[in-house]
C-alpha cells in the first residue's frame, strides 16, 4: 500500500469535520461517564414497563396454556411468527452495515456501525424468544429444536426448513455477537483508561487487557476483515432461510421463488429504518452531533430508499407471477390480500414500504430529520404488517373452503408484542449508557489524520 | 509476581512522524524488544506491522475452523440420518437426501470459521491478559508511543526517539 499517498495533507483535509481525533474520546465517552439527559431515564422506564407487561403475559400463557394466545385452526402462526420474522429482519441491517459496508470501504458506516451492530444483537435476541413463546411449553423447547434424539432415538428432520432456521438464526446471533464484541474491545480499553475504581476493573476485564500494541492491531485487523468476509454471505443467507420457512411449503401465497431476495431486501429496508429511528434520538440525547453527521444519516436514508424500491419491485413481481402463472389458488390469495377482509393491512404495507419512502428522493426531506424519522417509523410499521399480511392471509383461506376461518390477535399476543418492543429498547438503552455508542477507533480512522504537515499548514493559515 | 522491566516510553502526536519512527526503529540496534502503540489501525501503521510480523496467521485458523465446520455440517445430518432413516417426501435417507445438508455445511462453515478467527485474534494478540501493562491512558485516546525496554532516559535510544519527533519521553 502506498502510505505516502494516504498521508498527504491535501488528501486528509476534510472541512466537514469540525472535531479532531483528540475530541473523540471525550465527546463520545462523556455520555457513558456523565449523567445522561433526563429523557433517557423516561425512555428506559417506559421500555422496562413494556417489557414487564410482555413478561407477565408470557408467564400467564405458560401457566394457563396456549388457549390464551387464541391461536387455533386454521391460523397456527399468528402474531408470534410475525414478530419473529420482523425482529430477524430488523437484525439484518446491523451486520450489513458493519460487514458488507466495511468490505466496500463505505466511510459513513464508521459512525453508526456500533449502534447498528448492537441493534442486530438485541433484535435477534428478541426474535429468538418468539419460537420459544410460540411452542407453548418453553421448558421443552430446547429438546424440540436442537438435534437431540427422542426416546425412540429419532433425530430431527434435517429436511425441514424449521431446523435450517434454528441453525441459521443461532449462527447469525453468535457471529453478530462476536463481530460486535470484537469491535468493542479497543473502545472498552479506552473506557478503562478513563474510569476509576470498580468501573475501571470491570472495563479492564471486558477489554481483555487490550493495550493497542501494533501486534494486537495487526491480528485484530486481519481477524476483523475475515469475520466481515464470513458474515457477508451469512447476512444474505439468514433471511433467505427464514423465507424458506414459508416458500418450502405448498401454501398459496408462500410457495414462490422470489421469497429469499424479497425477504432479504425487506429485512435491510426495515433494519436501515430502525437504525435511523434509534440513532437520531440517541445522537441528540448524548450530544453526538459532531461525530454522527447529517451526511452519515443521509447515506443511511439512501440505502433505505434503494431497498424500498427493491421491495416495491418484489411486490409487483409477486402479483404479476400470481396472475401470469394461472394458478387459481395463488391468484385467489393475492386478490384476497388486496380486496379481502385483511386489505387494510395490505394497503398499510404498500403505502408505508413503497409510497412514503418515495419522499426520500428529495434531498430536502432527507436533510429534514423529523420528516425522515416519521418516514422511517412508518417503514417499520409497514414491514411489520408485511409479515402479518403474508402469514395471516395465506393461512385463513387455503385449499379447503371448509377449514377457512378468521384471525385477529388476542390481548395476550398484543401484550407480548408490545413487550418485545420494550425488551428490545430496554437492552438497547442499557447498552447506550454503559458502552460507547460510536466506535471510537473506527471513527478516528475516517476523521482528518493528525499529521504534522497539516498542523503546520493550519498554523500558517491562522497566522496569515 | 514477575517483575516488569523498566524502560522508556516515547510519546508522539503526529501520525506521519510516528509511522516514520516506527519504521526506522524496526531493525535498529539498541531497540530490541521495543513495542509500538496506537489508538487506531491507520494504514501507515498496518504497513509497518506487515513488514515486522508478516501476514497474520489468524487466516490459517479461520481456514481450518471453516473446513472443520463444513465437514461437521455434512457429517452430522448424514450420520444422524443413517442412524434413524427418515423417509420424507418419498426420498430415502442419507446421501440420497444430501442436498439440504448444504445449509448445515454453510452455517457451520461460517460459525466455526468465526469462532476460530476470534480465538486466533485473541491468541496471537496475547489476549486475554489480566496483567497487561498500561503505560499511559493517552495511548487509547490520541497519542502514539514507542516503548523501549531496558534503556534509560539519558541514553542514545532516547535521544534518537526525540530526534524522530517524540513530544514526550518518560521512564516507565
């Protein structure tokens, strides 16, 4: 690599940065060490309350049985599986932003990758709860899901997408967790060096005794790049495998080959929208405006717009193929989605995922944080209803008219759904309070380099 | 407890000066066992590391882990399938139904590869090290440093480091 080229003053002078490398630690870690804005505690209390509500609902369901959930023939997969797919989707953008954009050397990722990775870990953790909630007797869940033989020495069916999903999600959670934590190690050492007493001891343990020697960085950088290379196909595979839970069945509306790319695009759309939804208020709460710049948030919105276009295209193709195939049951389901008793959810999905994001073509809208925030929240609403729409409309009316039914979520399901949002936000806010929200060592890499040559040039300009 | 060796720590603030200094002291006599510290992985410094340590062996561990994972991903479902053959969709068990095993091969390829990578990064980087010596809190903030063990403040090495642009020298 030509280091001379990368250290020339002209190449590093960047007027967009008003802060210097030496401002990063005090600016970012100030929020961790000092008391945050009171709104932080309000948000944390609200999230904890919602999580508690969901926990109580789940406990009641465990005590009194699955009857409380209201799930019954023909809709056995209701809101719980909707939530599962939604949260896995949210978890998608984190590793996309950290791994894929790292390989593409997209610099804007360096200020938001930490929050996106944390979001991934907590979202997949939340998603992982739903198969447990859905199976009812949670204490037997591990026995049903993992390849453990039953009393007849019968192994799991390795040709079932459900076991593929167990492997995919657990691998994704593990790799995302490792990727996130690996990035945190140098920053935890920075926190250790700024802390005293018990905090210093705890951060010292968590940072594994990192000192930032060249040897450590050398192996770290190689490991990070390899992990990014491993995580990249994993990102694409996870939601493809989740989509096979549906596409491998012969249920009308599910049995379609466009599902894997369509699910992946949808997951990235919801993930990017959630990153934006999380970063904007936290940026304000912890005064991180100098480090998470408008340009970075705008780049995230551009990615949201791109994936929204792909999702809109996928919706159109799905409809076209349903009509063009001449498959009667397939086309009937699609007509039911658009004009049947669940059409409200369908149109919410279309407007939130395809129509409202079109506003992001305007730079003025992308630069207007409040408007962009509303669009991103609407995208998340739309993406939740997309999964609800796919699951419910295909299950209520299948091949046999005698088994047709109607579905609406029970109070238990709604409480657990609210609880899942509370659980997710609670962990995210706890993370924000105790860990650096922005990757210190990676942010410093995209800021102007601390060069003697550029310092001299600057002092000459100041004196003249 | 093992007594830690004393030496001199030279602190730098500018990357260009520091990268040059790190390169120059690499093979210079009197700097045996020196250590270079940075708060971020600048390319300039990674070039110095590459010339000092060669390509990182972490990549071999990643490869090994991935290949082991891939093999386990194939063997586990196949052997379990032979242990109790399940006929699904009219297909007989084992190798005749091996195509879905690609999923397990892929997932475990990634999982074992990632675990091996983390292990390699920790092992070769000398982590976890509860007795790590933290010379100066500024090394994880905005300063670079070169530590030379077994030398004094008033030595040839210290003077050389100062001539290379060290802003501060301290005995540690």
